[in-house]
């Protein structure tokens, strides 16, 4: 796992874990699905055995990317990591573009699709949050830190 992807996961774990389970609406998944159910639902998904550095503990709970899939959003290729809790229930999805220089284009596409929102963040880091009926969508971008990723969680 690269430094960028480690930072990306760390940036989104607190944001994505603040919500209860519901319909994921991401590639046919639902919150609380097991890894085997996700593998059956997502074309091209593969099992992932995370290194200990990929495990996250937040608020006393542990989460791990047990399934990964190559994915494309708005023409931008990348990888989706589907994170599960200790009971192996799907809790959120994180997408990271393959090329960090695609981050601005991804942000523009998300803003066009979901509308303009007031950003939060610190320094050069911008955080965009959208909510629809099925997901809370968070996008974090920081060229200085090499962070660019998108997360989906229940609203």
C-alpha cells in the first residue's frame, strides 16, 4: 500500500464511520453485506488480505478492506476498497484514483453531478460532503499531501 493510499484511508475513516448501516447503492451492494456477498455483487471484485497497517480502529471498532475492485468514476480509473467491521459487515467504500493528478478532474465531476457545496478542511486539504437518499459522499483532496479519495457511507 502506498503512502498516498494509507493517508487516504486515514482521512476518510472518521468521516465514514459516523453513520448507521443502510443501502449502500454502490455497484449493487448494501451496508452489512458480507465479503462473499459483495464479491458476488460486484463485477471484478477480488478478496483482499490486508496487511496489519491497513486495519483501522475507530471508536473502539476495527475496520479492514477485505474486498477490492478496479473501478472507474467519470472516466477516471482507480481502485475501490470495501471496508468491513470485525463482524465482516460492509461499512463503507473508498475509491482512490490510480493517478493523483486526476484528482481535480474527479472533484469537478463530483461537483457537476452532486452540486456545489461549501468545503471544509485545513491548509491545502479540501473536504466536500454530499448527501443523497442512499449515501453520504465525501471527497478529500490535497495536492500537497498527496491525498485524493472518495468515500461512500450510509446517510
